[in-house]
C-alpha cells in the first residue's frame, strides 16, 4: 500500500544497513516528494564499509523525489551530527518528519504527522509530534491522539519555529535546578530525579535529544502522542539507552485511523497517558556510573568552567 506523504522526510543514518533498509522500505511506501538524508562518517577504517553500505540504500529511491544528502566524511558523533544536520534541513524547509535508522514506522505514522503538523503549525504550545506511545495499545481514550509532557524522539515531526528555540548549551540549567524549577513542571519526584541526572551529565553524553527535551520543557511545551504506538525501535546494536529499558525495544506497532481523526477538546497534559507512564516506566531510573567516569566528568566540567565555555555545569 502506497501512502504518499506530503511533508518532507528526514532520514538519519550511520553504519547499520540491516536496520536502515527496514526504515527505508517504509519511507519508500510513503513516497515523500522530498527526502533529506543525514549521515555521520565512520569512526575507523573497519566501519567505513558499513557506512558506505548504509548510504547506498538511498540509491534505491525509484519514485519522483527530490533527494538531498548531507554526508560527513569524518565522524562528528551523534550530538554534533544530528544537530548540524537538522540545522541544514531547517535552512530549506519549515516542517519535517524525522526518522532515525532504527525507528521503523507503521504506515499510518506518515498521514498522522501530516495532519498534526498542519493543525498545530502556528500553535506555539506544541513543539513536536511523537510517533511513539510507550503504553503501546493500552491508552484507552476516544480521541485519535492526546498531549504529553514527555518528548519521545523515536519517530517524530516538528516545525522550524520549534527547532529555532533549540537550546544546545543548556546554559541556564544550573540556575533552574538550584531554584527548584523542575518540580514546578513535574509533580513526579522520580521523573525530576531522572531529568536532573540527565541534565547534570549532558557534557558526558553524546546526546542531542537531552537538550531538545530540556528546550521543550523550559518553553512550557507539550508533545502530541498517538492513541497507539506507531514506531518500533529495532536498534539493539548501538542502542543509545540502557539495557534496563529493554521493554521498549522492538515494541509492536498498530495502525491509526487517520481518515476520521477525533481531536481533543481541551489542551492539557493528559494524565491518562502521563500518569501511568511516569509512575511505572523503567525509563525513569537514575543509572549508577562507575567512579572513574564520575571523576572524569567532574574534571571535564571544571576545565570547561575554567575556560569559560558556555553551558558548563558547576562542579559539585
């Protein structure tokens, strides 16, 4: 079944051709008229062949499509590569659907994103459209979608107006943390502890998604979440999250009826979704890093602070 998606699609790839081809097959069914492909470079000679094989998948585009590529010759790392790649995309278009090479969508993900991007295009209360529903098919609501205070980036869509707010340095996080601002956003203590840990350790992680979450939160934004899960993350190899969260790998996807969309009547964080997710998810478990890594992190932050680099967290 061919979907025909109206919105430009961004495909982020690296060195996993077996995973990437499964995502590409779903993109091909959707036949976007514009496809932006962002690729990082290999970290070593052994990795070069896998990177090349992954990039070669794009040669299979056989429908009418304006394909634009942004391939790095050297390895930039996940954080810098995705940030710079999305900057490049938003220099050219105003809204996009974004899929990484391990996030396999159901076909209804594409018309769902089309509809949400159009409906909320100028509504600054919203920063992103999520394809992932961590409750799978257990969210018992009559609406086609709802609103959340969590910002899941496994298959998502957003607008240039939102990306322009992206705070990659998180410069004011220490001030927000020390003045207790986080507890004013989230009533859940376990969620606050997890986010505090994440934000405190941003300089030790190769993460672009953590500053994005921070940006959405401190712009008092909401995400849009489908009634059922539309994305399956198959990235077991090279996954960027902890093994404790294995329950979210390869989640089943379901089809969402996008021909007769039922919209929420009011805008607020829906506790039918956020309540059980925040209370029960293993995602919100503060990890324990080894002593050497904690010491290395403190030294790095101290050096950054001494050098006057923006965004350096205070040394504890």
